[in-house]
C-alpha cells in the first residue's frame, strides 16, 4: 500500500488488513521521518502480522458448515439433529468468525469457562453435556485436519473438561414398577411399559417393532431398526442391532396382547406391534395416557427414557449383571459407556456386594 507525506513534512502509513476473525481492520501510523522509514514500518507490520497467523483464513462457521454437510451424508437423523444443536446453540455463537488456523488451546479453555458459567433455565449446564459439546468441537476441528490442512486439533490437545458429577436421572425399582403396573387396566399400556421396563429398549426401538421381530417361542425381540420422528431407520450403530431376551412373564403378556391385537385390528406379521398397520402411534400418544395414570396415583413420575435406566438399574442392583453383558443388552458398543452412565450403581468393593446378597 502507498505511504503518504503529511503537511508537516513527516510521512504516514494508512493500510487495511483482514484479522483472524475475518473482519477488515484499518491501521494508521503517523510522524515517520522519511518515506524509507514509512516503507520499513509498513513491511515490518505485515511481517509481524503474518508471523502470528497462517496465510490462510477459514472461519469456524465455514468449517462447521462443511463438517455438517459431510456428517449429514453419513449419520442418522437423530445424530445430525444433535450435532446441529451443539453448533447452532453453543459453538458457532462463540467461535463464529475465528480463524481456525489461529485457534489455540487457550481459546478452548476459555470456551470451557464460558460453557461452565452458562445458564439454562436458571441452572448451570451439566458437565456431561459440556463434554458432549466439546467432543463435537473436536470432531469439527479434526475434520479441518483431514480436509483443510489444519496443522493440529487444539480441542484434542486441550482435552475435555473433567466431570465429577453423578449422572442425574430417575428410575423405578421393581416394586415401584409393579405398583404402577397394577393400577393399569388397558392391555396396550400394560404391554408397552412392561416390555420397556424388562427389556431396556430405546423408545424408538420399541416403536419400530413389528410382529416379525417378536419371537414368542424363543423369548426375545429382534432389534434391527428404530423409529425417529415417525420415520423408520436402521439403528445408529451395529451394536444396536441385537436380540434382547425377555422374561417369561413378559412373553406371556405379549402373547395375550397379540390375541387382543388380532381381535381388534387388521393383523399382518410385518405390521407394527404398537400402532396401526405399518404406522406406529405418535411419539407422545402412549406417554400421554401414561401421564393420565400418573396423575391419579401416588408414585414419582419418570420419563419414558428412564424406563431404560430403570431396567439397567434393575440388572445391576438385583441381577448383578456385569458391565459387558449389560452393554450388549442395551446396544452399547463398549462397557465404558455403562461405566460412564451407571458406574455409580455398581458396588465399590467386594464387601459392599456381599452385604447386599
């Protein structure tokens, strides 16, 4: 850029440049004694600027958009929705125009502080949730390493935040479930929730079940699909595809329910178990009926997904099921997930285990 002579005989430099956030900035330096000194100052300014940044510029917003486009071609709708929520609600508002080539571990640690101080409905965000957001951030930057010549993943280098919180969710004991069950007359509701409690199925897995998936002879349900927002998809992971064996009393109830189903509805082996023809009931249809029952009885209310937690807790506390077996039953790829979610329910010592026998 040109240098200019001032009216007092000195020289000044007036230039513009793009900063690490992609914004145009302007800089003026006055009272330089000669044209040569002005030229030298200009050269040194740009050298210092380039020493602190890559010659490339890629905003976090653009990188995250590219990542979501790539991710959406390879993942299930529920996973895509989750990653978009993390980006739109937390990552993009914070990093936005920041040049990913200049991001540092300090930027990540500052983001951790920002998230730790952030409130949702007058409560701090759960650390487990912040960890999930960080994992999404690390995945986006790793995408930059693979496809955009980003030299390092600073989120991976900084590491995730520590989580010393005990997982917060409710569950029913077997006695609490049986109390609920005995208040219900409708065989549809009885079957729906008894199968949930004694199988640990995800809600979408239960809603996607067809009669072909129910083996009343060998006593299991075959999980090979899931229902998300009214559409049936293959499960998110290979380990979600599994056979879940269920107790004899649940098999007997399913047999009774099947007889009722055939007497009340059109039946084919490939029709859904909980719905009409090929269409499952709406996601909130049966839970609304559950809510009406809960309004009339004296029992703590648990969410639909907490029936899955209730089953896991029952397997641990009553059946002493080990982590690996429980992981396979619930469709998790690793016992590490079980440890993360349910580890606090396992006896910490052999003595604790023996005392509970």
